């Protein structure tokens, strides 16, 4: 089946790319394997030079690649340009810091010389989602490549232009062919790739369903696996929250990327004494979010990525409303061309309804009122996921209680949860395992090899 890019704002087909035959896939893996044999011996200074060159090219092309991403998956043009700039910034960060993160370490023992090295392991296969078409790949691939590995990635089939752009960017920057390779392959070719002897590790960013399947294949083949999966991040409004600061960011946290971010806030847990004030202001600001053409600078919320994704969200909400949930704003899809859904706030959501127990991958916020911060933390932890979470409070004791008490991979206070190259990114429970970014991400696909000289 070809990879087909469709503009979710206009429903027009943009381009089609043929998928790889098994013979073409075999040749691509061989190219990656041979690239690895040379790349692992390439000095860090050369890797840094090439990565800086890629960053420079990307910086000069931000509007072009921004428009490409907007047309393929509907994020606002402003968000797409921000994503491209963040990718370039992260490349520069790793060009500056990867050498330090991966340097050989001495450890004092009874020997004359001992320590550990972080050696690359080979071709790493990555399966990627469409929601941040450039960033997801860069976040996984840049640290992995700087460690001396090569990356072959299967992107989501609806963002083939973005996949091609990234592969081409690395080639134009001077990276040898096969260091970063896009594979247009089908899901039924994935198990064979993971089993291939030339592939030494696998990484997925995507749904829990895909995570279970990829982890099973990796397990069968005893290969290292990193999973960045879904979440239902809590946004906790504590008693001491400054609502002037909190409310606008509560809206952004839900509608960013048209509501389609793993780390978007999805459950708003507000302590009773601040509930009326928060709800009134939050609902008013959610209702004011302008929905429309993602290329228009005034737009706050573009379309969802596909008809299927919009219909899924609509069904999750409508069945929950039928079970007793109440929509204080939004609550039904917008008819007409494009896969639009308005910013929505739900209260009184039954726990056994779909909005009460499934991830909502669109601009729908569930608000629950809780007695106090302790109850908020208990409620926040009462899910199968543990990706990120945020606490909004002026009181340091409230902040510290949330940082300590939340069973998640990342806690932010008075700021929206974001990924940044300096800090590890990843989750607990069904949100996956392993880490990307920071020193941890740079070392995920390395052999931490001990040495001891008597
Ligand atoms: P998805 O359906 O899992 O797709 C992600 C990628 O996995 C696509 O390339 C997809 O290919 C592939 N895939 C799906 N099923 C597979 C299987 N059984 N075996 C191998 N590959 C498979 O996820 P999505 O709906 O596109 O993305 C949304 C989900 O990803 C949400 O749950 C979101 O929270 C999560 N996410 C997590 C992070 C994170 O960093 N933790 C970041 C972004 C998104 P096909 O499309 O060809 O099936």
C-alpha cells in the first residue's frame, strides 16, 4: 500500500509514496549496516561538525518544512515552525554535549586502570508517530546517532513528506547514506525488521497497542527496546495556585498540537476551594479558542489529523455524555470540510465511560474536583499511565508534595510539561520504559562496557 499524505484541513490528497518491497527493504538494511561499520569509527569531532551543519540547514528552512508539516497533519503553522526550530536547537545541543555524555569514564578499583566505555551497538530501528513529524524522530535519532549507531525509521504513513525531508536533510548535511534512513514499510514488515540480525535495537513512540506488539517482537528476539507510549497527564490546581498564570496555560496545555500530544494535560484536578473560580475562567478561555485554518496566525486549534481520529474522539465524548457527563463547552464535531473538533470541557465524567478511562487524543479536557492536594495526587496516580504531570501552586510545600507523590516520569511546576534536551523524557507504567534525551537518551542504545586492568 502506498503512503498517502492528505491535508486534514482541506481533505485534499497531497502526495503518494510507494512502500518498499521486501527486496528493497533488505537492500536498505544492508546500506544501514554498512553505514554503521564506518560511522562507529567516525570521530566525535566529525559527528559534531555534521550535526551542526544539519542544524544550520534546518534553521534556514524553518518556514518551508513548517508548511510541509502543517499540510500533512494539521498543526498550526506557528507550532510547526516552533517544532522545526526546536529540532535545530536540539541538534546544536547534542553537537556541543554528546562528547561529554559519552566519554570513557574511569572508576577506581583494585586494578591499575578500570572504568567503562559507551560503545555503539549497531542499526537501531525506530517506529514513529505523526503528531510531531520532525521532533519525534530527532528526539530519538540524534542522541542515538551521536553515540555511533545508525537509525532506520518507519514513520507514520500520513507524514511521508516529513520523513523524506529528514532523511534528505542529513544527506545534504554530509552524513553518509544509511546513518539516518527512512523506510516506507508496512506494519506487517515490522516483525521481520526487528528479527533481522543487522538490527540491534528498537524504539517506538506511539500507542500502547503498538507498544505491546513491538515489545513482544523485541522480547522474542532478545533485543533492547525503548517505548514512549500514551498518557493521560494530570494538571493539578493546588490551593495556592495563581490563576492569572495558570488558566491561560491550562488552555494551551490541552489544545497544543490540536490536542494531539502524549504529554498534553488531559485530566484537570482542582482542589474544591479553587474549583468554581478555575472552572469559570477555564471554560470561558477554552470556548474562546479560535478553530480554523492552521495556516492562519489567528488560529489556536487546527483540524485533527484524520477523519478516523476525529470520529474516535467524537465517539469517546458522545458515549460519555450519554452516560451522564456534561460538556460545559464544545462536545460535538464541527461539520464541513476538514476534521475539526472544538475545544471541549467535560465535568461529571463517569469513571467507566470512555472519557473517564481512555486517552483523549484531541482538545477535550476532563475536570474533576477533589478535596485537597493529597486527593489530587491519589486521583492523578489512579490511571494505567504515568507519562508526565504538572502542579500549579505558589506554595513550595505543595510543589514538593506533587514532585514526590506523582507516579510519572516527568513533573513540572507552574509550567507545561515539555521535552527538552537537558532532561530525560519518558514514562512509567503503561506509558512505556526507557528514556530519550539528556545523558540517559544518549546512552540508551550503547553497550556500557566495563574494563579492568590488573
Ligand atoms: P500508533 O497507532 O501506535 O502509531 C505509531 C506508529 O506505530 C506508526 O508508525 C504506526 O504505523 C506504528 N504501528 C502501529 N501499530 C503497530 C504494530 N502493531 N506494530 C508495529 N508498528 C505499529 O499511534 P498513533 O495513534 O499514531 O499516535 C498516538 C499515540 O502515540 C497516543 O497514544 C500518544 O499518546 C502516543 N504518543 C506517545 C509519545 C511519547 O513520547 N510518549 C509521543 C507521541 C505520541 P501505522 O500507522 O502504519 O499503523
